[in-house]
């Protein structure tokens, strides 16, 4: 695949696109911004082929039909739109997940037996997962997962987006799946992800200790940092760093808070909460 720019007037909706052959999508929410700033997010496209030859400068939109529709509407209204960013795919690109859907799933979608959010998530599924999902769909005693539940089913829990990784994906040995529509990608092996994520956190902890923080505490996964029990103090005052973990945001440091309304009883001890990138500190307030 390669990045390029194209004249939206030379672009059409690909047969692989979910909007192909259907009424034009509603673009009232994005049309004003596209009219003012143009298309900012690249569209996924295939080169147009006619009589076995590539038509230079013409493309078929695989993902981005709403952006194209909005751009063409603005052009028709007399607005000048700059060439739009595109990602030109080759027919063999794995990202063309729509073409990998089982024929029966595509048929169910055309019959509107499967809604758009569900069909989009199914593009992330392997062939075996698609077959397993169809078996549940056909079984009157089972309820096939859809929407958010489907994504959780596919990934064995809450999906983890690659944007939350604290490590370089170049060093990651596992597989990731690209979301053709949301332009996100996800880790397929949560356990392997956390192995690398925790190693990256350990490196951050060592770096913070080397900076002179009194201590760095990594909270158990799912445990929230109780910011209301702390107030900000400096590193020189013996502040500690607390790093919290969550499925949605992976691991991150919770921001500090000042004096709590009802601080818990106990001895005064320094503590810190700080974002990974900037240093702020907290310590419990003295009890009343």
C-alpha cells in the first residue's frame, strides 16, 4: 500500500464498500468541517481497472464513502476541495477484510439480517470465527453476539487497541488486526500484549527511580488511584509515583489531587501521582 492524494471527482464507491449500491449516506455531521478544512483522514482505495488496465488517477473507495460523499457534495455546492489523502491498496492487502467475509455473511448483510456495526466487526474475525458465529446465528437456542459484545467475543474480552501500547510495535512478535472502518488496530493475544506492556512499565519505573523519586508503585490491574486521598508535593519533598492500570487505557499514571474533603486517618506519608510524561506529586493530607 502507498499514500497519495487524489481528486475526489475521479473516485467512486467500490463494490467492497458497505455503502455500494445503497442510498447515499447521511453526511450532515461531517460536511461542514470537510467544506472548511477538506478531507483530513485518508480513505482506503483501490486503483480503478478498465479492460485489464489501470486507469491513471482514478480510484474506488473501499473505506471512506461518507468522506467522499461529503467532499463531492461540497464540490457540487461550489466549494473548492483540495485533493484528498488516500491509501492505495493492492488486491492482496490483508486490510481488504470485506473480501474475506464468508459469502453467507455478506448475503445476510445484503438482506439486512446483520446490521452495519456487526458486519464491520465481523471483518476482524478469522474464517473459523466467522463459521462459529454463523453456527450461533443459526441455532435457535443461542444468541449470536452483535455490536460491542461481538468484539469482546472475538478478542476474548475487551479489545486492546495498539495505540495504548507503551512499546514499539516494531519489536512486537505477535499479530495485530486492522479495523478497516475505524482505522484502528488491535492485539490478538492479550497475554502477549501484557507481557510486553509490563516490561515497558518496568522500564518506566526504573527511569522514574533514576530521576530521584522516592518510590514508584504500580497498582494492581483494575485498581484505581484514590486521588482524593492525596495532594501534590514535589520530588524534593519525598513524593512517590503511582501508576494505575486499566483495560481501556492500558497502564497510565493517575493525576494528583490536593487536600481531600475527608482524608482517612493515619500517619502522614509522602506520595506522588503523575502522568507518565510530566512529573507532579501528591501526599496524603494530615487528618483533622
